[in-house]
C-alpha cells in the first residue's frame, strides 16, 4: 500500500498474546491454527444503503473443537454453521462486548466438531463505512462502491480468518444494479452472469491462494482503456467516464513496461489468477485514504496517484503516478505472491515495494520517466528515513504487533523509507546481480505462501556465498542508525561508531556498517565497521566516506579533513554532494559540534542541481520552521535564502514551456520557497501569471499550484470553488498546496470554518499544510487542541487519517504552545496513535534543544561566507 502521508506510531505487545475477557473466555489477538481456511465462496449483494451476503469457507480442522473463532467487526453475522461428514450443524453466533473488543465472532456448536475437513457457512449484513475502510461508497451523483481491506478490514465485510498467514483461494460473486460495471480480483465469467429485474449477479473466476487483505471488489459506472504486456497480461485503467479513463494512459504505459521489467527481474511471469487469464485492473476511487492498494488483480488508487493529463497536470503528479504504479506492481510479487507471515514484517512488503518502484522507474525508459530517479529516492526515502529515525522514539523496522490498532501505526516512514534504504544498501553491498539472484531464490521458495526477513537474508546469502543475516539483522531489529566518526592517527584512519541522535541521547547500539570510501585518487575501498572502532591505512589526505550516499549512516569528519573535502565539492557528483550536505547539517542539527560555523559556510554546498539545491535550502527552511515566531532569525534566514536563489528566480522565464523535468522541478521549488521568504521576483512572476490567466484565459499549466500559493489571499473563494468543481484529479492537491501561502488572518479563519467541506482524506492534509507553513501555525494548533473529538469525528474515526492531524502538531516550539500540545496528546485515548504521540513529543524536544543555541545559529546566519 502506498501512503501519501506516512503516519507513525506503535506500542509493542507480545505477538500472539491472549487477552481474557470479562466472561472468562480467552480472546486471541492472533487466531491460532487449529482451524485453517483453504477456500472461500463469497457472495455480496450491493444495495444503496448497505450490503448483505453469505460466505462458505472450506477449512481444515486439526483437532476436535466445540467452537470456531473468526474475525468480524461492525458486522451483523445473522447465522452460522458447519457442514462436515455429510451433515450440517448449526451454531450459535456469539458477538458480545468481549468479542467486539477483540474483533472476533465465536460460533459455538451444540456438539464437538471432529477433526477433518469442514465447510463453514454464514450469512451477514453491514453498513457502508464512512471512514474509507472496509466496504464504502464515494463520489458525487455517480457513486463508486469499493473495498479497502489492508491491514485488518476484510472482517468489516465478511466473517473470515483475517490475517496474512491464513491464505486461501476465493470464488467471488457480486449482486449489483445491472447498469454498474463490477470488478473483482480475477476476471469475470460473462457466460455465468445472471440478470434479474434491474440487477445482475457477476461471477468471477477462482483466485490464486492469497491473504484476505488483498480481496477487493468495485462497482460503478465505469469506462476503461486497455493494453497488453509482452507476456499477455491484460492491463486496464478504469475511470468514471471516457475522459477520466483517458487520463489513465500514462499510468497504463508505465504499468505495461514495468510489468515486462518485473517479470524479467523476478524470473517469474505474472500469472494471476492463472496463465492465459492474467489481468490487472487499475482504478482511481473518488475518495481514498492512502495513495493506492495492491489488491491482487484489482489495484485501487487515489485518483491523483493514477491519472495524469499531459500538459495540464504537474510533474509532481507525473512522478507520483509513475512511482505509485511501479510500487503497487512490485507488490504483485513481493507482498502478494509471497506475503509476510505477520505484520511485524510489514517492512518486507512496503520497504521492498518502495525500493523496487524506483528500480522499475529506472528501467522503463526516458520517454516515460525523464528525471533523476536515484536523486528522488535519496530525497524522499534516505533523507526522510534518517530524519524520522534520528529521533528518540523511533521504532525497529521489524516490530512486534498484534492489536489491529497497532498494526495500522507501522505504515510509516520507518517501514517504507528506512526499509527501502536498507534494502538499497544491502543491494549495493552484495552487488546487483547477486541480490537479484537471492530475490529470485526467495520468491521461488515461498511463492503462494509466506516468508519473513530471515528467509530473505538466507536466500541472498546463499547467492552471495556468505551469510549476511548477522549484518542485516542489526539494521532491522534495532531502532536508529550510526554516526561514523573519522579521525586521523598518523598514517591510519580510525572509524568509530555510536548511535546518532538529534536529542543528544546516544546508547550502546552497534551495527555492522558496510562502508565504501573514495580516496583522493578516485579509487573505492569497501570495508565493514562491525566493532566500536576500526583502524585502516590512510591512502590519501582526501577521502569521502559513504560513496554515492549508498549507506544509511552519517559521517563526522575532523575539521581539517572536512575542509579538504569542501575544496573538492565542485568535483563531486550530485549524490556525494547531497550526502555532504546531509551529513554536515544533519550533524549540526544534532549539535555534534558547532552549528554556527556550518551555517556560515552553507553557500559553499549549494549548487544549481535540483537535488543538491533542495537539500541545501531545506536546511535553512528547517531553521526557519523552528524559529517561526522569532522575527530576527526568520529575517536572517530569508536574507540568506534569497542570496542563494534570487538570481536564479530572476532568470526563470515563465513564458517558456519547459520540457526538462529537472528544470521544471527546480524552478517550481525555487519559486515556492521564494514566495515564503519574500522574493520580489517570485511574487512578480506569479502575480503576472495570475493576471494573464484571469484577463486573457492563459493556462497556468505547470506552475498552477505555485501561482495559487502566491495569490491565495485575494482569491480564496475561487480556489475553494476549484477544489470542489475541478474535474482533473490534480486540482484538489494544487488548491490545498496553495493554502501554504495564506498570510491573512481572515483567509485562515475561512479555511478553518470550512474544513468540513473538504474530503475526509484531505482534512488532515489541509491542517498539516498550514501548520508547516508557519504563518498561522499557532492558530491552527489552537484549533486542533480545542477540537479533538470534533476532528476525530470529522475524519470518521479513521485513525490513520487522524494521525495526519496529530503529526502536524510536531511543528510547535514556543512555551505556551508546547504546553497546550502536551495536554492535548495526553488526552488521546483511542488506540493507534501511541507512537505518533511520541514522535510529536520528540520533535518538539528537538526544536526546544535547537532554540537553546539560538544565538549561535543567528551568528552563523548573519556572518559572511
């Protein structure tokens, strides 16, 4: 599953622990394997106000039982029984308070059910969910009925064994109005379609063996475009109408080429549900809580993550579509064909899919992906993962979970971005061909079953010819990452490690760190730093540790060695230069040495390359965010940023239609920052674009959301109207992004008053955008802390969406606001937000720590380079 806003949080529990309810019955957080499903016959009737259905589950019973426990939540289980040994035994459906708390239904039988094969039967009804999980409907007059089951929401729709290690095949039939197109995981069987009155029952072929969270069905008035992969996989993009379907052309082209590459990479053709019938349908859902969901054979998306109109939508959306499509297709092998045994190895699904999506984008051709893919990976995964993991309350990549609320919390930057970064580091350590061979071995050994991290490392180690488990496990089974301190001792280099902390709270953690050093001659040397301290011969006076930013660690150089490196910055490639920026200023933010001197020299690190420029400027903007209420520092940051970017902004010709994605990205980033720091050139350019748009009908094109950011205060009503009526999926995000430019109190007040008019999945994003901007940060936080329950209800008690709001509070620094946020966090009682709360507290602590060196920071900002 691809998340737009990665939320965090997890409170560790013992996997498989049993909890005793008030009735004295023990309730498992994880079902035991006494009764295991092998096949589901699932029938669902789609109605206007709710759904009903029946399910038959073929099960293997390993020992006699008096009752069978399955998962069910907010579902009316009307009847249940079992067919075994040629007879049917009706059971009593028990769903008391204890069962509801633990999301189970018990079927209690009047006599013991013997060991053997049985067939559980049940009838159920339910209401459509309003929180974008389970089975729900969304859209305007033309509704789309759709499911979203990951991680544990299949139980909201039918009684089932709702955990990833209980795989089964599914035969699905859907009863819906006959004018609706009905889709499910596998292809429909037209000859079996039954029409009656104004309704029809659609039957689908039997699926491959899969987990319940991958089951999906969709119904709506839909059109499609299609194409075929080289191996004969039928690919379709569905939309609400022909125009919307046509916007899926770019995503379809990416998918077609990505499937071809992944089949080659994994050494296994895509054959779901079977060869000759293989298909992948992709559809944008009107309201969708995440970026996309990898349902096998029927991938559902947030519309902005699938649909792209060339010439009208932004490069950000183009990048998002390419990455998300590749991410979800990667899951078809890593996640669907082979699934993690339990949610503590979620990172295996998501970290791998994140990593392989960038590999896929690199291979499908510049005609479709014409930007620096490696640079984007570093910006949005390595750097992001290190920022999240550098705080005190981070969590291990592999985290023990059992409660459904806890499971939802680990869909975060640690599982996705850090997980992907560690996989990238391991691939570079063993080599691409060895790594691919190990992946193929792992997939073939576990296909249609379950795997875990140890199985993966074993397979890669066998291909490598050396056990790598001990090296990799240190990165997976403990939180944080190291800072490697490099010092000179005579003719030697001494490399020592300790845990990096932005809060100054190191511990005894230690890693086996794969280090690549580039010497002054250009020669690379690979070593392992597996002890607290390692000594190696120094081959030259100039040396760059962590070549090409391959490793997930920071490097602290001595002053003279750093100065010698700085003299060669212009000779470095972009990834090494970004690495230098992140190390030098990341360590400064952790107060490893003086931050003032680092800020004094920040201009030396800046360059006109997009990744380097963004990485450098973001360090100054982060300081601005910490001191958002300190006019003197804000002014000093603004002046320093303008010294770096104003000349380049002035040179941007907005009348020219740029074709280079790198230049477009750079221009938009600089204009956006320029608006924040008061660039006269930026404001003049966006104001002129808006004037021409209004008076002459000129298209805003690629710069649309940048212009919105510059003119939002004078045109708020127009922009909210665009949000509501815009046909293109990208319109909503363009408007919300424009809210970051709000500077008038009345504009802020109007947005807050009308929060409920935004889509459920966008409410938290609107709040986060304004909190991050700093202009009305305290006011927005005031609103959040005084409307806790109202906002929880506004996002329909969807904890993942609510955590977007919780995480927006991490940006406060001032004493009065810190106190209010602390009180707010203490009052959150529902499960699923525990680590989000800890992350907010840690971020605030770091900001307070930075404010303690305020004078040093100001001196560094104001000094001449």
